[in-house]
């Protein structure tokens, strides 16, 4: 797995918002989005249950305010 913490830290230092597309990794990789300080994490449910068209967008709480 790439060093996501380093990449996210560099992106945030430039003022960028970080969005991780977890579509391929959600079923295979454990990722703590709180430790990584990800702004948004996106994935679809079909990795777990077939062809159901449901997606998930997890966002950092401070992005909502």
C-alpha cells in the first residue's frame, strides 16, 4: 500500500481537500480514515453484496460546518 499518510499530509499542507476512492480497497484493506485525516472516503456497497446500487460517502466532521 502506498504511504497515504505522507501523501495526505503533503496535500493538506497545500490547502487541498483529500478524497480517497476506496472502491477497490474497501473489501481488502483495513484503513483508519480518522488516523489518515482524510476529508472524504468513497466506496460502493457492491463489493460486499453484489449489484446493489448503493454508495457511501464518509466525510470529515469539520467539512460539514
